[in-house]
């Protein structure tokens, strides 16, 4: 008799965005005349930058010639992309990263989920709450979650509430934890941490021999001065932090798939006997065993992001989405909503009106205004009573969505 990994049975029935998709599909089937605008899932809508397209075409042509054809590439990524990442994303900010500390991958979602494989099952995981569901779900799948409580929290996971009352700044854990997931600019709240606030986490991790898993997928959207773009801007972070970055939202690669993870050689995990082991070594072993690398064509496209043309075009792309974010943020505030985010991130986090629960507000927004968002409860217990909208749509749809909310939403 084949048995299953019963940890999967502890998860909710479906992934958050799959459930949203199911409800929207049902609404469209019942209301075929409705023109639904999605400000829900964080998927980009603008085409790839021309510099990327040009480089992709050139790489395809290379694959058609025996002299330039590429088979298996290095699982860690090609040097031509890794060296550009070092130069533009880190050295430009005074951070020195080794080429063998960068691992090119097919997505930050994949890496933030897969990274837990190199850690012991007994580790205590801490997450900010609300949180990107992948961090929690993948650890539950592995067996670190324990039983799901009535509160919506897994018994073995430490939740760090982030809400309007504490300014969305998580407090340090009151108990020792081993693996700490931080995402800034934050998904879903769109908020950030200052360097001083982030320094507290680095200090905590150093004191407790913990590891910070830092998701910086939205760093390119930061607008305000003084907000850290990388955790490695913080003294001591190279000893305790793994950083995840992505081309998905920055350059429109959600369907093209390319990202990277930085694992400094100084970051250590420990055996049960207390012997230090480089996590860089373990992640490299995991990748070379389970991953064949990102395609040469896609990596050439990603490298084009760092050309002068590519840099100009991705800036225009990000500016486009952040203008959308301003339209949403300002429109909601004008309508009297309590709004957060949308300044350094493409996400707008709002308080649901009149104490409405977040799934009820989802249904009301869909039925009244034909606009889709994401219920805060889907991001964890502290997300209840909040709602996320994204800036990833056309300018016309963004303006139209706010107009519909203003004129159609019956509160």
C-alpha cells in the first residue's frame, strides 16, 4: 500500500489564488455580460522590455547554429548574468557578493519554497503575519507546521502580527526561533522596514544562530530614500541572511521565469552535534541534484535588463505600475478607506469597511463593482479585516476600477 505525505492534508483545501480564480470563474459564468477587472493576483500585464525581446531573439538564433548551440548549462547560472547581478544589484550599493554565492533560478516563489529542504525538520519557523502563503505552506508540507488551530495558525509556527496598531512592524519573537521569513517591501501589505528596524533582526539572528530568509522581490519599487534595498546593507547580515530576488515584477518575467538567490558562504547551519555547515554548500548540492538550471535563452534575456536600454525600459515599466499604485491609493483614500502601502511597493493594503470580513468584501467588490482583489485572510490570521489590491493592470483598467468602486460599491 502506497502511503502519502499526510502533512499535505493539514493545508487548506486549495491555494489562495486558485480559490480566487474559482470564485471569479463562477461569477463570470453566471454573469457573462460583466467586464471583470482584476487587481487581485500579482501578475504583470505590460509586455517584456524591448531590450529583453531583442536579446531573447538573438539567443534563439544562437541555438540554431552548431557553433553557438548550448546544451546543459551550469545549474548555478551563467557567468554573464551572475556578473551583471553583482555589478548592478550589489556592488553599486557597496555590497560585495561572490559569483559562487549567487544561484540563478526559475522564480523566487520556487526558491523561497524549496530553500526549507536544506533545514532540519525540528527547526522553529517564524513568519510575519499576514504573510505570502508559500512560506507557511511549504514548511507545513515538510512537517514543521504541526496541527492547524481554530485561530488559523499552525501550532509549531511562530506568527508575528503586523497590523495598523503596530505600524506593520513585527516585534522580535519572544521565544527562540531558527528560520525567520521576512519580505520587504512586503507582500501583501506594501510596507517597508527601516535600516534600524532591520538591524534588530540581524542582531537577533546573530545572537540566536538563526537564519533570515529575506524576500526582496519588490526592492526595485522602492521610492523613498533610506529604505534598504538589500538586507546586506545591514552590518552582519552576510553571516545570517539568504536573499531572494526576481525579474518577475521588475522586468515582466512572470511568464518567462528567472530569479536568483544569494547564499553567502558565511551563513551557517548546524548539525545536531553543533558542527557548523555552510548553507551555500547545501543549497548548491540541492540545486545540482534537483535543478538543471534556467535556460540559456532566458538568462540572455535577463542579462539584457542590465544594458543601458534595459535599465531605461525597466524604470519606465516600474514607473508605470507605481503610477497605477498612486491612482489606487489616492482614489481609495479619497473615498474614505484606511490605506497602506502603494508608496514603495505595487501593493495597496486597505482596511475593509464597517468591520466586514475580507472574503465578504471580496464578494461585494466582485458583485457590485466587478473588481477582483485578494482577501487579507488568505495571508494569515492578522490579514482578516484587510484586503489587497495590486497595481499590475493597464492604466485604463486601473482608473476604471477606482471609478467603479466609487460609483457602484454599495456600503
